[in-house]
C-alpha cells in the first residue's frame, strides 16, 4: 500500500494511539470492511466519499462556522489520495449522512488510525459524545487525552463558564463545553436538571433525559453525589433563554472535582 508522507509523519501519533486503542465493543476493522476514497467535503463541512456517500464522523461536533469548516477541510483533505477503511455504525440519518468511522491501516502490527482522533489532535474538530455509540465515544476520549501535549491538557479552549450569563448568551445555539459547580439538582419524571445556580435565569442548567439520568444513577451519580461538585459538560446550548445544555450522553459529563 502506498503511504503518503503525511502518514509517515504521524508515526509518533500512531504509537500513542496504540496505547489508547478503541474498546473492543466499538466496531472496528473486519474482513468485510470496505475500502473507500475521500472526495472532499460538502457545503456543511461533512466528509464526502468518491462514491457520493456523505459521512458523519461519530464523536465529532458539527462545524458551526465557515472558519471551522476551513480548519476541518485543511486537516481532512490531505487524505484524499489515501485508501481509507469505512466502518459504518448505522444507516443514514435524516440528513442522508452515514454515521461512521474512517480508519487508516498503517501496518500489520499497528492499530488503525482513526481520522476523528487526528482531527481532534489538530484542533480541527470538537468532540461531542454520541448516545448511540458510547463505546466509540469512550475510545475517542481516551485517544484525545493521550494525544494531547502538555500545553493542551486541562481545560478545553472553548470552555464557557456556566455562571457567566453574557458569555452564555453569545454561545446560544452552538456546541459548547460548559463548566461550573452544581448548586442544585431538580429531578422530574421525564428529565432532570443540574443547575449552576439556585436562582432561575442566573446561570446555566444541564438537562438530562430520564434514560441518561438512570445511567448516571447506576454509576453513583445521584443528586447527593452531584450537588456541590464541579463538572464539565459538552452539548448544544439552547432552551427558551439560551441557558440550557441538553446532555447528549452520559459520557458528555465529566466530574472535575
């Protein structure tokens, strides 16, 4: 197989990824895995294959601006002439995109390289957990942490303070990383709320579906355990007042202290 200079230059990155390999339950290569070629990206910044299929790389947030599309394209398009392995995780979504992983085989002894991890490492994409594929999210999170240089470790650059109303209003409708201390937890039949303040409208809230709340309780993340804890959550900031973040999966919430 012809190896592009870009791949050769990532030898050190591959060694790190081998230490953060995907969980066995996250679908990977099989004898039936298709080999594909990348054609480019579409108008929304999603990968477009040479056979016309459009992809959603699982675990990555959608591009939200022209500058984000440009950064994504800059890191992804050099792989156009490379044989890629397509691991489809489900059928097309309502926008016609195939939820998938794009992998690069580098050698018989090496783990395949996940292009989503490469894009995260290059800061060309944001990680956004997917409730339908938690094992792949966990693997991608581990790869992101392993690839991070000392200067990049710690708080993500796009973090928004859950108590800063002005900053929150500016990010309404966008994928964000929300951070703050939980002041109270409101449990309701259909969903629960992790509130950064006790006064309505004075800070953000993390909205948790009944299913995800049950998953959290199963691992000990109860009302008592979460109240007073500092957390970091990823998701879309919305709601009527622009202060509610809908948690997409349990893995989208991290306990910081």
